């Protein structure tokens, strides 16, 4: 099995849409280990709808839209890391982490700790809006300190070449493209935008496809 991890500088930055585009482009399977918040369409359902690819069941489906440790505690449970081992699949597995790197899974473990333990290449998704330089460089530093292999950074939003280059230069990370916000988000528009704006060839090379 080949795996690639999608994480972000924050929550609600578009990494699920990016994960859907990548899942389709690689003809991969998708796994969201922890889903916190069940009202409306879950991330797995969004990816299934936009990618047309198989999604695997979440290890935890938590009702409260909050940090995973708080969502679990609200239901009287604790997230067990033994349940967060990536499932064995044929082909490629796209794994989407929850929120940002420093969100706790329980009172002892951050999501970053689990990402590092998976030992798969990481794509960091980042906004292009004001504040992204600080958030992105902090996230890249944390990933490297944890021993993660960085495949690159992908930006989401209106392109800002100067900001993107600053982050890549200081963060010493590959630029994997900038996926714009799409006024009409459908499987077709996402696939077309992903093919146009994301360096899928470098991603394939980085995960040895």
C-alpha cells in the first residue's frame, strides 16, 4: 500500500476539497480516521461525491464539531491510538487529518504525533490569505521537528505568488500548486481545476507511483 497524508494549517481551509481532487487524480481510496461533527455532509461523503472514489469507514465518528479530544469526551470515550492505524488497501490511500497539526486526539497525544508515526509523505494545505506565512512556516517547522517527510505545500484560494514563494523559500518546501476557490464545485469542475493548478506529477513521483 502507498499512502499520502493531507493535513492543514487550520480547519476549514479547503483541505477536504483538495483531498477529493487528489483522490480522483490518483484513482486512490480515501480515509478520514476521525470525523468530529456529524451534522450535514461529512468529509468522507464530500470526498466520495466529488471524487467518485471509494472511501473507507472512519475509525471514530463523533457528534460534536470540536477538537477530537473534546468531541470524544462529550460522548464519554477516549480516542484509542490503536484504532488509528491506516487500513491495508490495494493501491494508494489518501489520509486526511482533522483540523491542524496541534489538535489533541486525547489528553496525551496530538494529531502531529500520529501523523509522524504513520511514516508516510505529507502534503500541507494552506490558505493564501493574510496570516498564512506565519501559520504555514510554523506548521512546516512542527512537521520537520516531528520527523515527517514533506512532499510539499499546496495553497488553496486566490493565488498570491509573492506570499507563496516566501513560504516555500523560508520553509524549504516544494510548491505543489494553488487550487482556486470554485464558484461551482462539482466533480467535473474540481477535476479540471486540479489538473490545471496542482502539480500532480510531482505528487506521484513523491509517493513513488
